[in-house]
C-alpha cells in the first residue's frame, strides 16, 4: 500500500474509511440522541463510498472495533509526505481505534510514528509548504512541538503553523479547510484569520450558520472537485467555478462529523 501526501489539494487517489457498522450516538447531551435513522445512515454512507469510487478514489477499509465513533477515521492519523502519524486520542472511548491503524501500518510496512502527546487528524491540514494545526481540546501545544521535532528528524521541510479557534467546534476542519493551493474556506470561529491570510491568498468566507452545519468539512478531490454535505456552501462553491457533489449525509452528521471527518487521506498525486 502506497501512502504519500505533499498537500491536501493534490488529486485524491486513496483513503482509509471505516464502515459504520457500530456507529451510534451514545451521548445524551447530543440533541439527536434518539433521532438517528441508522438504516438511512448506512444508505447515505454507501452513496458516499460510491461517489468516491466514481471519482477514481480507492477506498480502503480499516478493521472495525466496538467504538461508536470509528466512522470518523480522519481523527486517528494523518499522512505527511510518506510518513503516517498515528494520533493520540483525547477521548478514552476512542483509544481502541488506534490499534487497527497500528496493525495496518505494521502489516503494510509503512513509515509511521506514534504521537506521544494528544493530537487528532481533524486538526491537521497539510499545505504545500506549511502544515496548519489547530490548537484545540483534542490537540495540544505539546503535540505541535513534538510534530515539529519529528518533521526535522524525518527531513520533511514544512513549517508548522498553529491555528487558534473556538474549541466548541471540535477540530480545525470544522472551521477551516483548503479548496485549492491558494484558496481556503474560513469561518468566524477561526481566531487567527490574519495568520491564515499570510499563507492563503483567496479566503472564501463561511458564515457561523454554515460552519455549524459542517460547511468547511469537505472532501477536496483535486482539480476543483469537491464533495460536501452542506447545500449552502456547495452552491457558493459552484458559483466560484468548482465542480461540487452535494450528498445527503444527515444521519452521520448528527454524530458531529461530515464527509471530511469520515475520510483519512492516504495518497494524493
């Protein structure tokens, strides 16, 4: 299995998914606790898989654990160049999700590194010369310093840029994402917008309401092609010349993650 990501805007060739066989909303604090149609969730997920395949993306499926949140594979790891960085999860109930990715890395003889400080893949956005890392309740400043040191050891010449944002939004990809080498979706939940503007020329503004409905949580396929579950941002991007596929992903979104949360990029070319 080949892994390589120079930047998150190259053409997506393969990704790691987890079939949502054990997907459940278990927290009673989630307003959708008793309002998920799990049969519909599986149907929506199947359509997402088909959409990836139709766009020449090869889905690879990880071994299923008992975790109810494992469908959100983005969080368990991230790839920078040819190195797989395995996350250290902040939620105890998600720790078991790390074992299958460690097993996969070993069996496929991948160059991998297991992070020692809390960091999750949803907080990592890989640009051409920089890596944006969200400072969140799931990703610590200690982890960001650790990542910097490991990049030097691995001889990966990318600058790590910490981004502060409203932590109620869980991960950086819920408030910010790249939609081209010089373009990004940025919501008001990003506190360091001036920092982002130093590296990204074209800022596409996302409203709070759109961000609350996972507008930035898109999958960029390459060549201005995008998959999103948010109708508003989908139409906005269509107006800017993007080729956009808008999917009904409501039942997975209720668990606090959209298509990007569900997708761990492995290979981009």
